[in-house]
């Protein structure tokens, strides 16, 4: 590395460069007129409107998929007779529990699928879609 540094110094010493007084004045004037830029405070960040739209559209798409997946085929199920009066909305009493993974994951998956089947049957029974 010392050899490279020595060669560079020798080459720099062999360069014949002269700076005119006018160029030197211009460089000095440019350097003296430079001032540091004022520090800008970061603006508080707001949630993006596009993020709100994307999350809303995603929710609507998921709701549509769930409705289509749960909706029975009109050819296989007889439609129930039209009811003149609207029945009050029945909200089921849901029991929620934190999932505790005590068994192997395959067994947990089987349990989850069984719970989903039971929930689907309960929903179908509540809507009168099962005989």
C-alpha cells in the first residue's frame, strides 16, 4: 500500500496546474456564501387513505366470499315458505376460549375442522336449510 501512495504523490507532484486568481475568488466566494440548511421537524404521520380503502375493500371481499360459501345451492335445497312477519334476530351465546396447543398440530387441525363442521350445521339449522 505504501508503494501505491508513493506513486500517487509523485504523479500529483508532476501535474502542472495553475489556478487563475479569478477562479480562486469564485471558489472562495462560493464557499463563504454556503450556510447550513435549517433543520426541518418531521411531520406527524397520518394513516394513509389508500390503506383505509384497501382494508375496507378486503373486508367486503371476504364477506362476499363467506356469503357465497355458506349460501346453499338453489337446485338442491327447497326454499322455505315466505314469512310475512320478520322474526327478531337471534344472537347465539358464543363461548370463546384461547387455543391451547396441547396435542400434535395434526390433531389440533382435526379438532378445529370438527368444530367448524358443527358450527356450519348449527348455522344451517338456524336458517332452516336442513330438513
